[in-house]
C-alpha cells in the first residue's frame, strides 16, 4: 500500500507541474483572471498535498499507522474532489461542481487531523 501511495503522489506531482504549465502558457490567453486564479488554486493544493502524500507514504515505512494511512487516502480523495472540481469550474464545467470543492477541502482537513492523531497515538511512540 505504501508503494501505491508513493506512485499516486508522483502522479499528482507530475500532473500538477503539467497543469501549472498548461495554465501559464495556454489558459492564460483564454480565461479571465478569476478563472485562471481558480485553476491555479487547484494546482497549488494538488502540488502541496502531493508532497505531503509522498512524505506520509515514506513515513509509513518507519511508523506504520492506520492514522497515517488514512491521512494519505483522505488527501488522495481531497485532491480529486477539491482540485478536480476547481479545474472543472475554471474550464466551464457545470455549476454543480461548486459544492464538491468544500468536500475536498474537508478531506484535506481530516487528513491533517489524522497526521496529528498519528503523532499523538501511543503506537507512534517507539
């Protein structure tokens, strides 16, 4: 499972860089400032959580924890929901994507709460 999270983190990092370049070089000429900013927010959160996911996946080797595993999968879900919905909204997708964005944000928050729980759990004390 750890290797799967590392691979997913790599994929999200790679696609964040590609999407950021796409926004800077292609979308800039086609989107309003607000929509471009929305797209870039998706890229920013995708990259920051891809890096966090990579770190958690590496920590799992040394500190196996259900809490850390949960944080990783919550961040995967958060990237798909939060960043994915922002990309869709910026590119003219249906307005029903709007209510999905906060669900992704909640997944990000819960993932970070799981990191805190992992650090405070007795199994983390070795």
